[in-house]
C-alpha cells in the first residue's frame, strides 16, 4: 500500500512541508523539495503549530 503524502505550513511565514511516511521535506526557495528531517520533531512533539493544507495549496506556494 502506497503511503499518502500530507502537506503542511506554519501559521506564520511561507514554509511548506510535506510528509510521506517517515520522509519529511520542505519546499525550497527554488520550488524544489529538500530533505528536512530537522523538522521531524514538529511531528513528534505534538506542539500543534503546523496547519495541514491540500496538495494544490502546496503547489501554489
């Protein structure tokens, strides 16, 4: 079964993040997805400051 990719953004700023299973990436300034495992704690800590968005919204940013 293929893992679903989910997209997120911070409430402030323009950083877009996507997660597929354990793989976490952020959208770089050039529009290319880059490894962002340093943000993994956001998903594990439960601090809840990420907002889930649609894939369409992520592509538009």
